[in-house]
C-alpha cells in the first residue's frame, strides 16, 4: 500500500511543470497549441515587418481590430460547420448560399421595400435581416431533407447546392451589383459607425468578466455538491485572472483604435460640433459581438442541451444513436437548417461590410469555413469538434491571410501558404492523437 | 416453477423478410416474469432479428406482440422503452466518443428545470449504478472508446438496468468477457430474475444456457424448432435441435 502511494507521488513530481499545469487547470492541450500557433503567427508577421519593412504593422490596434471584423463571417459559419462535420457530413454550399442570400436581402432593401415603405424607412433593415434568416434556414432545411430523408450523400447535395445557389445569385440580380444597402443594415458589417464605442465596450467587458467569474464559481459549487474532484484553488484563481486579463486587454485594444480623421470631421459636421482632433474610439465592432454571441449560443447548444448531445452521439455511432431512440434524420435536418441560418447571419455581415450585394460574394468561403473547423480540431471522421476551436481556427486562417497581405505577399503565395498550413495542422493533430493514445 | 397466468411477453407468428429472404418465419415465443428464456441457433438462424422486432430496431412484417396480455405496437426503440423493454445489443450500441454517463442516459438525458443537461446529476447517478455493477469501474471522464471490453459491457448493462426494465433482452452479453466478468454477468442475471424481470438471453454457449435459463427456444433458418424446459432435456438434445433442426425426444 505504502509502495503504491509513494510511487504514485514520485510519478506526479516527475511529470513536467507544463503537464501538471494542464492537469490542474483541465485546459485542453489543443487549445494551448492553437493559442501558441496564433502567437507565433502574430509575432512572426509583426517582427518580419519590423526587420524587413522597418515597420511592424501586425500588432497594432488598427490591424487587430480589422482582423476581428474579417474573422466574423467565416467564424460564424465555422461554428455551424462543426455540427455538420461532427455528424459525418459536409457542407460545400455555404459560399454560394452567402451569395444568393445577400442578393435576396440586397434586392429587398434596394428595389422592393422602398416601393412600399419609402427609402430609408426604419423597418427596411429589420425586414431584410429576418427574410434573409428565414431564406437561409429554408435552404439549409432543403439540403438537410435531401440528405437525411432522401439519403443522398451530403457531399453531392451541397456540391449541387454550390452550383445552384451561385447560379441563382447571378440570375436574381441579372449579374448586377446591388448597392448601396440600407444605412442601418450597413452598421451590421462594422466600420466606425458599426462599432459600439468606448463606454459600451467597457460595459460589455465588465459583463464578460462577471460571466467568467460566475462560470468558474458555479462550476466549483456544482462539483462540491456532487463530491467530484475539484481543481486546486490556485488553478481556479489563475483561470479567472487569465480570463479577466484577456477581456480587459481586448477592451483596451479596441478602444485604442481611433476613428479616422475624415470620419471624425464628417461626424462633427453631422452633429454640428467642431470635433477636429478628438480621439473617438471604435470599441468592439458589431460583427465581432455577433460572432461572440453566436459562439456562446452554439457552445451552450452543443454542450448543455439534448440536441447537442444527440449531434455528438450520431457522429460517434449513428446506429447506437438510433437504437437509443434518437430521431437521427430529424436531428440531421436540423443541423443543416441551423447551418443555413448561420450562413444567413454571415451573409448579412459580409454584404453589410461591403455595403453591397454581388453575385460573387462568398466565393471559396466554404473551403475557408471547412478549413477553420478542421484546424480547430473537428474530426472529419465525425464525433469530435469544439465550437471555440472552430472560431480560433477561423482566426488562425484570417491572421495568416491578413499577415501576408501586410508584408506584401501576393495572392498566389497566400493560397500556397494557407493550403500547406491546413494540411500541416491536420497532420499535427493526428500525431498528437496518436501520442495521447499511447 | 410452472408458468401460469399471463405471459409478460408473447411474440405471436412474427415474420420478417429482407429482400425476399425470410429471416424470421412465423415464430412464436413467450416469456414469464422472473424467467430467463434462452434463444439459440446458428449464426443467421434469426435470433437477433426476432429480438430486434421486440426492441424496436426492426418492424415485423406480420405477427403480434403482447405485453401482459395486451397487444402493443412497437415501431421504434422509443416504443419499446415505453414498454419497459431494455436491450443490451451484441455490438453494445455505445457512442464511442461519449463518456459513460452520456451513454447511460443517451436518449433519456436528465435535465434541469431550465431544460439544460444536468451533467453532474447524470454523472452522480452513473457512479451509483456502476458502484453496484462493477465496483472497479473508475473511468467516468473518458470516452468509452478508452475502456476495456468488460468495462464497455458494464456500461451497456448499466444502461439497461438503470431504467427499471421489466423485460430485458441480452444479445450475447458475455461474448467479449473474461471468466470473472462472465461470472459477474451470471450473478446479475440471477439477481434480476429474482426481482421478477423477464429476460431473453441470446447465447451460443450451451453451458451458460443450461445454467442460466429456465427454458430454451431453438431457431434454425428463420423457423422455430421448438421450446423446451432445460430441466427436461440434455445438452445433447439441445445441440441436435440446433444442428439437425429437430428435437430427438419428440421425434421418437
């Protein structure tokens, strides 16, 4: 008895500090890996700029703020793609869906609704968004029905969708670009007016800090109640501190990116004051807040609801899920409908950001979305995937892209690098999984 | 022990075919409370198929199912569960990527008042039942893919036992187990039997059948060869029913 305890202790102390840290905090090592990769990319591009261009453009409030906005649309879709891939399916049509949904919303705002309510009416943007969401959900539901109830492989259905919806996007507007969209709709895409400003950002940051504290506290209470293993106090403290520091850091970052001079002047003229030289903060961009809300909502859906549990069960063993009384077809159809709805949200952001709807909007997005989910640890074999991983995956992809733009790589090289990184990320994941199993 | 009164389960004239092949052809079997009925036969004799008509995995082409004398319609696994029928499948039917608690409650998750999964409650309940069935079981926070064959089996058994089954279907429950674990399953079957459950046991090992079962129904090529009380027959009798498709005693 004595022997086993002492050898166990010896075992514990022989472990490295890092592995003891990971055990105590219960952090997924994959998350640390991804954050490490992200740090490498960010600092790499920054110092490449410092050394070769005499100016490090990457780690600036302006670039990071833009990066957050650029990540939103892919990130939102990637959360849905996690569910699709976890259930052993794939959706190749999201890029084309972005196009056709944007065209529908664009035509509605620019050509249809103004006839009835007049240009600039407050209801235009609301109706456009609602119609867009319904349209996206409907397209997704049609895909899901064909896949689940007609048993056509998802690859084929959504490959068909890729072509059909892109064609529809072209036909619906006759190949035109529909512009400009409704001004309040455009706010959903970010930009100086589409950001919430300094004080609201602080309020959001405060709420987020409260949320982190509450999650850690209630998690501990529930473990105490059921007499489960507790994290050491220092680990709980540290997780809270790291959470709070990153939230506060993010608020400071977005608040230190000022409006450009031209916009300040324009705004000053509008409100009738001389604001020349005033520092007006952007604060969090609206699309980023939408991404965060979607990320939280999807995480709760996947980890705290029956639906999420069934999605994982179907991915792990479809037969067992059916034998457990789960209506696997209905769940699959709902997964695709949800993917459609998230694509519609991404479409709102993408077209609002561009201030127009074009039939080419979202081309190749499906590949970036799938890549983001896979880099984020979603297994194409099904059954495994994390929402935050997909969002981080989207951030990694977008960081690579904007980093290469900043240091002046042309688009051909960008594609090569992104392609190589995708394969490498999946390879590292496989190596990691094999090590863990041993 | 004489089987009198209403049977717990009565399968009457069940037939099901796949692509023109009659997998089960007008088979009738019954099961009384506190009884273990063994289902025997070669691979492909139709035992598993017959039993899947009761567990809801298949829908019979024709025939009737009576529970406590009342006719019931079982179209899917949910219907079967509503009749307190629990099944331990040969494949175990576990979602490998989920942990023991998630598998145990799959399709019947406990939720809080606000409708969210009550993870801690489910884990606590799982710990309780596993302590009873397999006290050595400690791996509650890993996917069941990381468990040994015996541990996986005990998760599958726990799932059937936890929900107060009245009728239990076990499809070769000891196929993947070592001698000690097999002994545990045998004890469990005895205990459940004493609690008044009816158990259908699909089993290849004649020894087990003779030890555990009260009656044995033998199938061959989709047809029922016959049902015998195990006290009235020898192992050889049963074997010839399985192999030759006839009961030597009755043939006399």
